[in-house]
C-alpha cells in the first residue's frame, strides 16, 4: 500500500472465501463489488495461504480493520488466517444469514446485495477498530 493512499473512515479490508459452491462464490462477488465501489479492499487469501510474506504481513497490519467473509461453516478463509497467526474479530459467514449452501455455483444477486449491506453495516465499527456486533440471521422473521 502506498503511503499517499488514505482510506475513507468506514473503509474495511475483506478476506473472502472463494470456495467452489454458491456461497463461496457469493462471498467473493460481494467483496469484488464492494472493492469496485471503493468501500472495501479485498485481500489475497491465496497469497496468505501460500505464506507469501508481503500478504501475511499486510494481513497482520490490517487485522483490526478486516472482515473475514466465509461462505459456510467450513470457514476456509478464517481458518487460513488463523493458521498464519492472524485472528480477526469481525467474521461473517454467509450461511449464518440464512442463505442456503449448494454445489451448483449459482447465487442470486439479491443475496449478494444482502451480504454487501451486512458488511456496510459492520464497516463503521470494524474501521474504527471496535468489535463488531453480530449480524442478525435473516432466515426468519422476528
């Protein structure tokens, strides 16, 4: 990261799962869209998993402003970060929002929007280095 770059107050860093199922790809797509919109920056999970020093050191430096975005309860992204000594408090699992996992690789755009909105809701606390409030499951009416 260049010294001149300064993220906005609510800017977060997202480490998405990209697993070979609908919710893994959905997590990845949500992170891509937030990055394109300028409200987040994706970090390279493969580089971190490969123990590339630049990626691991970057993750350690940013872990207080980072959200791990896993697709399902397997939690590949979170486990990978933990394996390299990066323990992140802000961890969102797509299936915890009531979105069902399937192996067909298809996801609905409205589910991407849901995940993005939850991340945007988490952003102010995460960007400030505060522990996130756990998002409510959207799977049932309250």
